[in-house]
C-alpha cells in the first residue's frame, strides 16, 4: 500500500493528535510501578529458588543420591 504525500501528512497529523490525548503517567506513578515490579520479580525468584531446592532435596532423598 502506498501513500500519497497528502495522505502521509494527514497520517502524521492524526498520530500527533492521538499522542496529545494520551494520559502519560507521572514520575511518581512510574517509580511506584517500577518498584512494585522489581519487588514482585525478586519475591518470585526467591519463591521458585526455594521450591527448586525442595524438589531437588526430595529427589535426592528418593533416589539416594
């Protein structure tokens, strides 16, 4: 699909209008969300590490390794 120059200019104007309507998060909101993601990722990594160790221990006990 090809654009004529006037269609391309209209497309750019529409994109600009849409970007102006976006509600951007505040710096505080962004930091809070980032912090929550980092904490949850850390908690989940610790959780899965513990589960992995328990399963490994159970298998070692079961097979006598």
